[in-house]
């Protein structure tokens, strides 16, 4: 199965700071099948970015996604308090679908 | 609006089985797949399997073959996941989720606690 490794596992950012987290796949993933989810404690995950770079409905424009092959990233241009959460990358390129271990983003 | 309403928390004994439900509303049930995902406390997400409610066809993560059984009832727009021979390792939150080209909507999760 394709293993997704997210880094860092935990990070903290100041309000207004630029944030980047990465997702590295053990083998190549089509960009159409690499997605990101946001999860806050006690809640279910929410679709955040689909097909590498497309923002889901309601996601602020300060978020962006990029990447190809085995390397993908999620960037927040200016950290806001509401962005504190855990972000998971997810591939559906090859079965079984897999998730990364998550990046927990905290406010510094 | 799209909603996936899951059944409530369960406390069950080791060795028994449990059936979790996921009632869909706000869209055509047979037009999308239903995925099931496991999340242990403080841990990441693990894919269990998927069912096509229209055809009844299923695909399972090898790890959950023999553990999970997915079914769907078109008449009530409800998907089900049965977990058998429960152990403490099965204690987790279980999510159902809708997928087309990607997983877009998630249920609220069902907490399963396996304890004697």
C-alpha cells in the first residue's frame, strides 16, 4: 500500500505567520487523487483541499495546495486562530486508500 | 443539505459483534459510494472499506477482511457496518463518509468501546 508521511507531526505558528506542511508518498500518486482534510478535536474530518490544489467550499483563500508525484504540500499564507487543527493528506490513487499520520497545527 | 447520521455510541463485551448505521439524506443515495474509516483515540485515520449502495458491491482493506462487513439498504438510504469478534483493539471512533471522486461529507462518528 502507499504510505503517506506527513511532516512535521506537530508545529506551532504565530498569528499572521506563513505555514507549510508536507505529505510525502512512498510511491507516485496522481495529483487528481491527493486530498487534504481538516479535523478539530471532537469533530469529524472536513474536506479541505481536493485534487492537490482545489479548495473545498467555504475554505478561506489563504489556504493553498500544490505538488506532484510523491511530494505534496499545504500552505497557509497567514495563520489565523481558526486554522489550529490537525490536517491529514489522503490518497485514493491506489487501493487501499491511505491517510497520512497528520500534522497538528497549534497557535504559538 | 447532505447529511450522514450515524448511530449512537456503543459499549460492548469482547467477543461480541456490533452493527453501526449511517443514514444518508439530502442526495441520491445510490449515486455515491459510502466509505468507512476508523480512528483510535489520539490517532490517525484508517480506511476500512467501501460499499456501492446501488450495486451492493464492496471493497475491503485486507486488514479488515473478516472483521468488518458492509451492507446498504436502498429503501432506507442507510449503510451499515458490522464488526465481529470484538477486542479492545476495535475500540475507536468509526466514521462513514460519502465519496464520488473524493470523500466529501462525513458522518459525526460512532464511538465504540469494547470492555468487559
